[in-house]
C-alpha cells in the first residue's frame, strides 16, 4: 500500500504550527510537529501576511530539512472569529416517490442551500461551511441524515446552518501561502475539524460544549445528537490575560507571557502554600527589580478568565441547548493548560469539565514533542479531515516526483474534489522546484483591489461583566461586529 503525506498549517494568534503526517491506508503517523510564535495575527485573523510568512517559512525549512522532503501543498484552518451563523431551508421535489432517498440527493440539497444563500455583502463575505440540522420527507420531521437516506418519498426537505466569515481573512491567508510558494489544498472551518480530534462519538451524541480557549479568541461549539447546533466566538483569550499581567506588573509582553506559562493559575484560594511564593522579575534594564506574588498573579488571571467564561456561558444559554449537555464541557486550546482552569469553569458553570487532548487512538506519533497537548488539537483535526477527504500527497522527494493533477495555488479547494495534489497519479519526473513552479500560478489568483478609504475599525471594548444577566447586550454587539 502506497504511502502519502499530509501537511497541515494552524495559524493562531499566539503561535503557528506545521504538522506532517504519513498516511498508510487507515493508519496516520505524525512524523513532524513544529511551532513558532506568530506575528501579524489578531483574534485568530490574519491581518499582516508578510509578518505571518516569516515564522511559517522557518517551520517549512526546518521540516523539509529534517524529513528530506519538499512541501508543495498544505491544508489550513479558517479563522474562528468574525463568523456568523444563519439558517437556510432547502426543498427538493423528487420525480419517483417510490425510489429511496440517496446520499447523493442529500448532497445536492446541501449544495442548493449553499449556492442559493443570499449573502448580505457578497464582495466582502464568504460561506465558510454548512451543517445539516435536520431533514424531513413531508410526514416525518427532525430526522438526521442517516435516517432520511433510504426512505421513499416525493419530497426531501432540509434545514441547514450556514457559517459566514470575512473574505478578507481568506485572501490574507492566500497571500501568506503565495509568499511561501506552497499551494493550499483545502481550507477547513476550524471548529468542525477540532471536534473530530478531541470529542468522542458518545459526547457528540449526548450533548457537549466544546470550548476552544485560544490566544486571540475563545470559541464555543454546541453538539447534540451528532450535529453541531450552535457556534460563537468572542475576541478575548490568552493574549488578553497576558495583557492584564503586563499592565499590572508594568513589564514587557514577552515577559508577561513567560510568567503566565510558568506560574499561571486560577482560583488563588486553592493554591495553598504556592500562593505566598514571590516571583522576582528582572526587567533587564536600569529599573529596579519587581516582585509579584503568585497569589496576586492568580487573582489577575482569575478575574479575566471569569469574564471570558461568563461570555461563553451566555452563548451556551443562548443556543437553547444548555439543558441538553449531558457530557458537559470539553476544554481545549492553549489556555486550557492554566492550573485550575478546568476546575474553575466547573465551579462557574455547574457542568462536568474535562480537558480536550487529541485522541491518541486516532493516530500515532514518532517522538513529536507537543503533539499530544491541547494546543495541537486543531492540527490533528486538520490531518483527520484531509485524510477523510482524500487530499493528495502534500510533499515530494528532494530530487524527483511523479506529477499528478495540478492544483490552483492559493485557492480554497483542489479542482478534482479532494484528490488533487502531487503523487496520486503517475506522470513525468520533475524536480521539486519545477513542481512548485507548476503549482505557483499567481495569474489565476483572484484580483485583490485596494480597499476604499474609510474610517478604521474601532477596537473591541474589554468586557466588564460581573453577572451573567448583564451579558446580553454586550456580547450581541460583539457577535454582530462588522470590522
């Protein structure tokens, strides 16, 4: 059985990560995982492509050197912030009511819902994904996909949830990969692939809230009866906590981040003897050294975490599924590693809470440090999704490669329905640089016009919510933000 390799890139506000996995049949083995501090990303949203390119380029060079390969294409996650959700019904009249409904007809119905959805601003918006909520044959309602397939009927109806994001975010991602001369095999809606990596089938069926506590934003996805029912994201995360530490201690952002990683904790009253420990801060300049107690540091962190979690709990209540979360909350992302963070969320919410690590039964790894941590969950989710979609080989050897179907550089999807990329079909031998030149076709990229001059976006206000019943107006404003 022939091997192929999948390359996944996770662009986050705090770090960028590059993962290479070898796929043999159903077996997935992660053979490289590298991270670097990110730049040019705000709230999980690429705002400066050149700044993002620099750390990512180093990861590409390191991976190619270590594995003796050339990366020619990769899968990448879409931003999780500035995404709104809408509902869309679709209906099909079937010619033969005695024929059973097929999976192909369900796909046609889904595509119809996507293709006919009227975007409010088609120039600046794009559909990131869609999830079927329920189906009906005109007599039976609230059916899932597996139930509707195989039913004879003259009508097929569906109700879909459509996720809409900013087109500028995808353009900025395209430019980043243009700079790297690496093709984008496919872009994935990040919350959907994340669930595949950390949630069990029983959790998705019984009801669970998946909280991705990242550096620049925090998102919550509600699953019930096997389907994503609600999604929301707020523009506050680990970077906001770091900013609070920097302001209170009057130190640099880099030093505040290191202190957070080393001593960060919630619930200062539960730190016991550790709470009285003193952190000596040497700023490295002419100013006097500073002292910061671990207890006071925990108080700073706990205040911000409380406000973020209250925002998330409001979204859970808003979803209408707060009483259906039998599996509680799964907490993932880099901030999930804060000491007592999961316990604090349990205390605030009343739900059972567990950390969401990548499920080790889905893949193996070959000594890749960090791949089993919560912050690597998105990377594993991208690998799993690319394997399921039969994305073609993302690498070629250092010397030659068999050329298969060509992909469009920087575009969202491969044109052959997921089987594109080098290495699928036998072809002529070309050098690695030649195949990169084949994939790099900037003339096929969508023209990006300079934006019209307008007033700059207002920075989002930091939440100052103290009680859950005061959440509604503020976070509806955040959800409807159009910057």
